[in-house]
């Protein structure tokens, strides 16, 4: 089945520099941005959670700083990002506010999605923002990221965000309406591909060179993003973004390319937790908590009876019943010390016990594998 934006519960929308920045004025395309926000507001009104990954910071600052050369040095990109990110965030905040939506800015590096603890921190922040009804607007933290810790394009960053937040759909708004058998700018016989069921080597070979101008991506990075997203169980679409109200246009049948999620993609991460991570400690829970886990609940501290081992937030731990049977493994949201302190208590007691209010769950069900 072709995925539907109308029925998705969570969508990550990636917008490139070439869409959001007017090359003539080096300013945001305000009318176009209002159309996108109108589409976002329509989805949000139906209960859909939206995350935006927006490029454009460096492009917005280049002319202002006199950095008009074809290629910028890393330190020049970092300086431009520091200036342009303010303009980009203001553009999103003001336009979303017109539709009574609250923007939240997050700047992420490659290390933030590769390091387990940073990954958990970023995911927890995004989850909280979405729960509060905000629209997170994410960009790569170009002002501090070095070449070694950069994505270098927001297509792959958006895919990792979609994976991290277990989105239903990743939508890449582009300057092209999908994947073709060849570069349509060079080959008039190139045929549009409406659906990609599997990312074969032949499909990956269709990625071409990035287009000139502000864009740093191109079809190649979009196909790499499709690999990341679909293997995590996230459907992905590449669609034309230049038109007014581009998201509404897709919902009305505008041409695009859909990449279908891999079968079992949602379980791949849990297989990794179960089979590839050595536990750093163990937790013993009462019968009530064990029954709740079996029904699909998260592990709450009220049902914890004993904590063993030395572990930190994000480490894998095994979960045992009072009878000594191992029933689960998961990534803990608290260290062994903090878990021991809050064991047997309810979430409203956390701040008094720990000095801060963390997550309600010691192990969220998304990070938990039952045996």
C-alpha cells in the first residue's frame, strides 16, 4: 500500500536551502514558507505530529557576510551558520506563530545521533516538545561541527531524526518530483519511478551529482536517506517543493516517489538491543510489573524491587522476575544509582528524590525487548 500523509501520526519534513532561500535576495521565501506552514497547520489540526528539518542557515548569511565565493572554508561555513541560524529560526518562529503554532529550535550533529546517551537526550527532548504541541525545527549544528562529525547534508540528518522518533513518514521536499531512471536534466528519456519497494544496487546507482547553487545534497544523499529510513520502518517520499502548498499538493495526488519501509524494519532496532548489546546490570521487578511488560507497557520504577550492577543512562540492562527468570532487556533511562533511589516510587516523587524530574519510565517500551 502507498503510505498516506493524511493518516500518518508523525511526519518528518525536510526542506532544503534551494527551497527556503531566494537566490536573488538571499532572504527567506516568505510567501512560499507561509504555504508550507499552512499545510503543516492543517496536519497538526488533525492531530499529526510534525518535525521539520530545515536547511538554509549558511545560505541566509553568505551575502550578509560577504562570503559569495563558490566554495567556503569550514570556518567560513561555521561563521555563516552562526549568523544565518538566527534568521532561519526567526523565519520559522514568526511564520508558525501566524498559525498559532510554537516553533522549537534544535541543533544536532552527527555525534548526537551516534552517541547512545546524546541520542536518548535528543529523542527525549523531541518527544517532550511534540507532547507539548510544538513544531521542532532541526538543523545541523554547523557552527561547531567539524568535518569529521558532520552529516554535510540534511537529507541523512532527517532520516536519522525519523528513525530516532519512529516517524511514520519522512518527506523530502526537493527541486525534483521524485526518482528517475536517469538525470532528467540530461536525459529526456528518463522515466519517473512512482514507487520503490526495495533499494537495490540498481536503484542506488541512479543517484546523480548534486545540482548547482545552494543545494549540497542531490539524489545520491536522498537515496542514502531512504536506506536509513526504510530500514527503520519509516516510509519516505521525494516530492517537488517549489510549488505553493507543496504538502497539500502531495495529498491531492501530485507526483512523487514513495520508498516503502522494509518488512520488519520496526523490529530491527529491538533485534539489535536483544542480540548485540551486552547487559551492564540487571533489574528485578515484581509480578505486577512483569504482567504489565507482557501487555506492552514500559517499565515504571514503582515495580522495581532490586538493582544490580553499575550502569549509566542509555546502557542495556536485563530485567528479571522475583523468581529469577529473565524476561526482558532494554536501554535504561537512569543510571544504576538513580534507579536504585527511585525504585518503588512513583514519578511525582522523582524531583524530591533525585533533585530533577526525568522520564516517567525507567525503560520505555520502545527500548525494551521481551524474551
